[in-house]
């Protein structure tokens, strides 16, 4: 479409936002605006596209103002007003929009005509030699603040996640994972002391056990696998805790031209980071995708829906009866009631949540139980997008 419609005066842009799915392709959340721009350069190299990029600010202001959807699409008219908006990019629908608003093209360009590159990132260091830590799928990302304002980049970037018990009750499990950033082509040096981590609570109202951690001893000389830990945290005053995390390790570049002893610090706030994204390879049912184009409607789940074993319904919540566990959803202009329970699995903006957080105006995509005669029908799973 860029090839077909840019000569007709249509301008196309990609908007780089915070990563929706960290660890996909090995990439991790950047810590600085410079690293976001490095991600854009990497995307240009990998995709081979000439479409210009816009980069969101580090506070993700554009993402929030555009609705927090992970793969949204906007068509803006010459007067600056939004003509079309979709929660999920739909190329076929976008082409039809452009044909209707700008005009058809004589010979539409296909993807095969572009001869785009197929580049697979290469690493000479080992992967898959360190066993991953098993953690609960209800864990949510926490706010992580890198404390070093200069010097070396954060070659190994910390991702912190908390379980539901910790966030709700003040006592539970905390995940700390240090992931090598592929932007820097750096690996762990396993011939030296393993990665060493020290955790210090901000005050005596928070306890951590254990508070001193050492990574595994690895048989190969170098690798790029994450170093992961699970610790127990207890907060006497919920919602106020934070941790100081210090990590020490020896990093070497993949070209074997240098090795450096690195010591860096983070502050981990025990509050959910709504821009932290969700890792998709944990088998937690998070592969659910919103309907193409974000249109309200009903359809049977297909192979790619991520929701199997029920009817898929998409619409917007009109009212909520919390006492009886019912919601009313507008679907294609008509309102319909559904039953939600504590067993209903909820993802809000790709993060685990509960039915208690539902509110009027939320766009929902639901898997509805269709193997019984319950009326109103029960909702098994639900993906929610905030307005």
C-alpha cells in the first residue's frame, strides 16, 4: 500500500511503542530513547521497509493517548481528524478504505513484488544451555528504574514480575530476570564468577528471602541465556514497597574484542508497569488476539483465534451487574447479557486481571461457553481493551 498510495499523496508511518511482547526474537525493553532508536534501526534492517518511523517518548505518551492497543491502526484525514481506527491492524480493510477514500490503483502491489529480505539474527554464543525458571502465568511486570545515569549501557536488562498474591495481599513471589540485550551483541563470561545479585528493601516494612543470589555455574565458556531468580517478598504496608537490586557480572562482546566487569543498580517498585508488555512463551493462554479490525460481532473461533472451544463475541460493555455477575455488551448494534464468574480468565491490555476491574465502555473479546444451556451464556475467557 505504501508503494501504491504514497505517489497519490498518502503518507505512511510506523509508530514505535514500548514492546508488547518482550523476549520475542530475543529483544528486550529498551531503557533509553537512544535504545528505542536503535530498535528502529534494527527493524529497518530486518523488515527492509522504506516507510518512515515515529518514536514514542519514554513515558509512552502516544501509546496512552491512542488507546494502549498493541497493534492499532489509524487513518487520518487531511484535516487532522481520524477517519478510521482499529484496535488491530487489518491490511485488507485498510486497502479498501484507501480505495474508497483516495481511489483504486491499476495494479495493486503484492508482498511478493517487494522482494523483502529474510534476515535471521546470528549469534556465535550458545543458547538454551541454562534452564528457564518456571513461574506462574498470573505474574505481572513491575516498574524497573535503572539507577546508573551514565557509563556502561545496561547490557543485561532486568525484568521484574510479581505474582497476584504479592500484589494483592502483600506476600508472594517475585521474579527477577536478567536478559542480555541483543542490540549490544554481548554475552555472559562463564569462566569467571557467576552473576551475583543483592537485593535491599527500601525500608524495614519489606522483607526479601533470599536477598543474596548467585547465578548457575554453566559448563560452556559463554552463553546468552537469561539469568533468572524467584524470591519471596513480604510487605507490611502494601503499595509502598520498593527494592534496590545490585547486579555484578562479567560481560564480553560477541566478537571477543573486550570483556568488562559490570556492576549496576536498579530500583524495583512493587507496582504494576502497565507498559511492561507480556512475554508470550509461557503457555498461559495469552496468545489471544482481538478480532481483526476491532469490529463488534460474533464468529466461531478459527485456527488463529487463540480461543478454542466456544463462540467468540466482540463488543463494548454497556452495563455491569456485579451482584449477579452479569455484563451487558453491545454487539453489532444489539445488547446482550453474559455471565462472568471468578473462573473467567481475564486479560486487560494483555495483562492478567479479574472481572472486578471491568467497567462500562471497555471493548471486550470473549470466548463464550456453548456446550451447556446456561442463560445468560457464561464467559470462559475475556480479552479487555481499555477505552
